[in-house]
């Protein structure tokens, strides 16, 4: 486990929640939380088209757990190509989302803790930039600004003012322009063998 997660986990343990890597046993709780927090239209968002059929970036699916170990928050980051750079090569980046906290646990800093842990872990893992679609007033405190994504577009409808970027490496998004494209690992499809 990365050192950044260990320090965040220790700090927030005193607040009766911890930040941890998501594990396969968290899937149902995570999906139920997202359904409650995001509503029935969550699967129709432009960001979802980039996530569909993919797995999150390595080590960048995080959950917040309450004192009993229940999932009360989630954030995941996904590999994307953020258009192309000045040299014509694809610009690797991450797409953050969705970030959600259970309504019964809001106001305790869980969302902010998940954001800090996700940003820290992405930086430790060598990523250059994170993009997201969200409320600028909330995400600017973490360093996300619309100017960083000004020449990039989502695959489908999106609100330009809510499309934000954060450089983890200075200048990473300089000159990046074009359409975001999913680039992460695909979900493996189960293979069924025919009976002989």
C-alpha cells in the first residue's frame, strides 16, 4: 500500500472512517451508493461512456469505510487519452469520477479525504494530469481549473465550465487538444465452453 494512503488512513481513523483500496467485495455496496447519490441518470453521462467496459486505473479505485467497515464513499480514476499534444502524440491522463459519499455521512470531510488520497496516489504512481466534470466551486480547492481542459472535449454533451483539469506534472496538458478517448484496460469477458 502506498505511503500516501497510509498517512491519510491514520489521520482519518480518528474521525471514524478510513480510506482504503476498493476490493471485489465492495462492488455491490459501491454500486448501491452511486445509485443513491447520483440518481437514475448516472449511466447516461458523457463520463460514463469513457468508463463503460473498462476497469479503473491501477491502484486508483478508493473507498471510504465507516468504523464497521461499510462503504460510505467512493472515488475511481480511469485511464484516458486527453486529445493530442503539440507533437501529435496522445496525451495520457486520468478521468476522475464519480466521487460520491453516502448522504448519512456528508459533512464529515469524507469527499475531501477521498479526493486528496486519489490525487496523492495518482501522483505517486507517476500520472501527469487528472480531468473531471464537476462543480468548479468544490474542485478548485484541490487545484482543478477549467483553463487546463479548455481545448479538450468530452464524447457527448457536457458543460464546458464544469470540465476541469489538474496537472500533477507541470505543463502536462500544455497544448493538449481534442477528444477524450478511453485508454484503460478493458473488462475481461467470461468465456464459456461448450459441452461436448
